[in-house]
C-alpha cells in the first residue's frame, strides 16, 4: 500500500524497534538525496519534552517500514550517532529546497517552496512533487516531473506545470499521471 | 481458553486456609507471549485475612483498607478457575523483584487497552481482550475490534505498543 504525504508530516513520527516494541526516538528532520529525489534518511531527537535534541541519524537503508503512525526499524542498533555517521562519511546528502523561489522556464515567478510531497511505499519514500505558496498566499502542488532544475535558491519548473497543479493530495496523484501522459515540457 | 477482561477482579484464594487473599488486577506478559505472573492488590490488614472468605466480600471493596500490590508467579497458581484463582497459601504471593515488575504491578505492561501497531507502522487500535490458556498462561489471541491476532502474528510486546504482523 502506498500513500502520498507532506514531508513535514514525518516530523515527530516515532521510531519504533521491532525487537522490543520501544519508541527510541522521533524524527527531527527529513534528509533528502537531491540526485535520486528520494528520502535518504532521518535526523532524530529524543521523545520526551526535555530529552536530547540530537538522538542520531537513521539511514533509509536501515528502515523496515514507514507507516502512518511509526517508522519501524529492526533494533536500536540501526541508529547511528552523528559522530559515527560523519566518521563513516555516511551522512546522507541533503539539499534544502524549502523556501526556494519557484520560477517557470519562461521567467515567471510563481511563489516559493514550502513543503515536499512524498510518495511512501513500504520502507521507501520518493519525492513526488513540491508544495508551493504563491505571493497571494494560495497553495498548490507541483509534480516532480514538472521541475527542470533546482538549486538552494530556486526551483525552475516547466511552463506546462501551470496546467497541472492540484490543491489537495487526493487529486495530486491524478495530476502527476496527467502530466506524464502529455509529456512535453514545452506544453501541449 | 479464557478471556482476560472477564478474569480481571477474579478472587484469589489460598488452598490451605480457604481465605481470599486478593483479586486479579494485572498480568505480567513476557516476550514469549506467555503470562508469567499475575498481580493482586493484597489486603494488608491481618484481621481481615483470618475471616472466612464469604464474609469478606464487602470489606474487601472498602476504600479504607490499605493494600500492597504483589506478584503471584504463574508457577504458583494451582488452578485458574471460572470463579477463583487458587494458590497454595497466603504467603505465596511476593513483592515485585525489579523495577520492571514494579511497573507491571502498577499496570505498566498490561495488554488490555494497549495499542496494537503493525510491523508496517500503522496503528490498528486498542486491544479489547486477550485470549489465553488458563493452564499454561500462553496467549492465543489478541482481540482488536472484530479481528483476532494469533500468537504467530505477535512480533513484540513492549512499552510503546504490541507489534503484530498482518500476514496470515
């Protein structure tokens, strides 16, 4: 079963061990691999209100399942401290696109990125699109396929994307499929 | 096979004196999905302890009686009957031997009303009842709504939830 969610919905989700049924940490931040457009892992924090703000890193390869209520791992051994991750050069690559401006190929600014939309299936989460906020405050969803390029400051999208925005996650899946069927970034 | 929800509050009787020594309050479940012990709120007043069990029904429910929760190991249960749980004597129950048991005595590891989480990370609901073998303490099923999860589906029992596989 697969679901489409906003990346920020994963913040605070508990990390639960399959061997002892304990919630050992929760998601502090979602780390992305910009080259693969996937979730590369999670930065963790403690569960209690006054607990440690840094409880390690969890690579996506060590995740057994991403569920609606918990992220499942085999055991607490799957979590790396930040120091260990740095020593092993295994810190997931990341690119912060939140807050980046959104510009069409024809040079029109359409807003800024306020969230990433993820397609979650099993233990993997792929970036399916972006949620953008226009200058007038309205929000819409843009399929990943509509993006031309991305930097830390700007997300460039195809002009044709303006025809395929959806204002709710339910309709977003259909919008992605429709854009893929029409295909051309130069528009139909 | 019996259900736990109907057994909570069942009388615990000592066989050597026919005295009621407590009522079942919680169960202590191991990682092997078996009940290892039960807990009871022991009646600490010795006067009441010597009275016939039949005359103790009303005083036992009095909120003024002091009570020290204690543990009765499954191995010390002679029989788990439909009306009473029988053990050898009033001295058989013991105090909690560890922090983990202390939590269990206070209901910290109870299965009833505990959340059931699938190995896919989805909460299915609260455990409404537990079906177990009254002879061995082995749990045979967890009831969540209309569904009953068998022992082969139970993956882990822990402080956060009971984890079960939905695969049949």
